[in-house]
C-alpha cells in the first residue's frame, strides 16, 4: 500500500503492513449485572485445569524472584515423554500464538507470501502482516480448507502455509491423506505450519495431528496449545514440534525467557494427568453431539465440528439474524462468539460448555426462534 502522500515524515511510522492489521478483538464477556455469565465464546475448557497443574502453579510462585528456565526444559521433557518425541525438536511459547508469530518473523521477509484459507484463524493474517509479508487468502470449499486451491495459490514468493487442523471457527478438518497431498505439492522451501490446537478433541480414524508429517519431512512444523483441552488459557502455554534446523532458528528469534515459571510448572503437571485429559475429552464427546443434535432440531444449520465448538448458521429466510440471536443470548448471560471477522456475518460460534451452560443456551435459543 502506498501511503506516501499522507504520511508525516517527522513522526515515527510503523513499517509497511503494520497499519493494515485489524486489531484482534477478543470475545466479549459483559452481561447484565443480574444474570449469570456463561462464556461460550473463547473455546475455553468447562472442566478447567488438572488439580495437579493448580498445585504446581501455587508452588512455582514461591520463587517469583528467580528467572524461569529460558529453555523450558522441564516442560519440553514432559511433552516429549508423553508424546514419544525428542525434546530437542520441541519449542515452547507464550501460547501457540507466540509461536505462530515467531514462525512468521523467522521465515517471512518483505514481499514474501504466506497462504491461509478464507475462514482460517485470524492470527495468521496478523503474524504475516507484522512480518512485513503479504497474506494470500484462499477460498474454502463449504467451510473446509481446499488443498487444490492452496496449491494453486503458490508462487515463487510463497514461504509459508498456515493450516489449522481442525480449523477455528469452522470446526472442520482435513484427513491425513489430504495433508500429505498438500505437502507433496509444496516446494521444499515452503514451511507447512499445521496448527493442531484442537487435536485432542478429534475422534476420527483418518485424522492425525501432524507428528508423523513432521518426523518425515524437513519443512513441516506442528503447533499445539495448553489453552483449550488443558484448561490453562490464562497462563499462555503453547509448543511446537518441528525439524531440528527450524526449531534452532525459532530459538534464536524468541525472547530469552518467553515462557514464565508458572506456565512451565502448570504445563508439566497438566500433560502428565491423563485421567483429567480423558475426563475432558469424554465431556466434549457427549456434549458436542448433544448440542449439535439439539441445534439442528431447532432448524439451525451447524457445520459438522470435530472440535470443542460449533459454528451455527442463521438463515436469512427465517428473518432472525445472528446479531439478533447474539443480543438476545447475551441479555440472558449466554455469550457466544460473533464471527463476522472470520467471514461469517450471519453465524455464531458456540463453545461446548458445562451442562448448565449448554442446556441454558439451547433453551434460550429455542425461545428466541419461536
Ligand atoms: C485457540 C487457538 C490457538 C491457541 O492459541 P494460544 O495462543 O495457545 O492460546 C491456536 N490456534 C487456533 C486455531 C486456536 O483456535
């Protein structure tokens, strides 16, 4: 973009791309004072964290005066142990958002292109523009990433492809064969980022989080998070598994103490608590199905989801818009996510919450639609 005519050369100006970023708007959580808030807008865990993680945080804060271990060794070792990986191939971050940003900073320069899909996670666009690179947005096929469209968008300038699998906010996923086909069509110098933030929730035989793709290739990296099923969003913990040269490059760019001590302690305890993980998965299995079925029974179109949320479409013909539903629900304490910024002006994303929150939302929606 050429801003040369309007730019005042006597005051600091952000580099090209920065002012093209639309500030990320987090979900709202303001409801009337006399109603109970049920926040179903950020895909947070209704179960919360493992009690072992809570205890580990309490212990860690007694040493607040000390810097954390800058390489998150304990956490990387715990992840490696549980997932059967080599800790040298893992990097931890202040949320996986930080790692997505590091990938852009590390692999994209001015004029380079990064590809992502039209309803892809908003952070990809922010990270790409912040790196001074050009976002290339590719059409989806019925709310699903389209491998052929992604491959068709590759140019000599392409350096990175961001793919959320499953994707947020659609909840759709690509089977591992499609990911293999996508990878097979990429030039060797293009990084394929598989963002598997919701991997733990997926119950499909043809799904893989990306670990094997990373292990067999030099240009694939998988990111994961403790913010969703592990219920630790406030502490900001993410990690990535990638080829040694890529992890080495990311380690040079990241802040020297990018993951705090409470996060390291919590993540280490959380990933070892398999009972808690199974409990959280079981809750989602049960309620993802119940919520989807109930929404469809109300006549709403729901994009089939394998995550801990559903994308609910309001039809124009019924004369009830997503914005009206949002206002109606919010007044009653049920806060869902408006997804206009994701290219869905007439849909809402509903996270799978507690039994009370799910049933309350469904009952309110039924009234709204009647
Ligand atoms: C929630 C989410 C993340 C996780 O972000 P954190 O920074 O780890 O909290 C990453 N990718 C997608 C697609 C998400 O929805």
